[in-house]
């Protein structure tokens, strides 16, 4: 995904937020693949989603928060 305000393609907090808010299916699939390969990205996804959880209409963020929590390694 080409980020509108970023000049790189790394999974930074801004990039993850952009993917969640504006991304299409393929963008989400790429984020999912990266999250499964790099567990620290789960924390970033949760950090991005947390402020939106009080908004019941922010369904994309709710989805990704549930996904991140479901894929956390068992402690």
C-alpha cells in the first residue's frame, strides 16, 4: 500500500494506522502476514486500536484489536 503521508513501506505505527483505516483486502492480508511473522507487531496493532475502542462504529479497529489479542502468544 502506498501511504499518503509516508515515504517508506515499513510497518510503523503510522503505516499500521493507515492500513487499518484506509487499507483494502490485500493490504490487510499483507499486515496479517507480517504480524504472524513478527510478533512485536501485535503490540503495535493493539497500541493503534486502543484509542478507538470506545467508538462502536470504528469496526476496523475493533476487528484488528480482537485479531491481535487472539494471536498473542500464550504466557
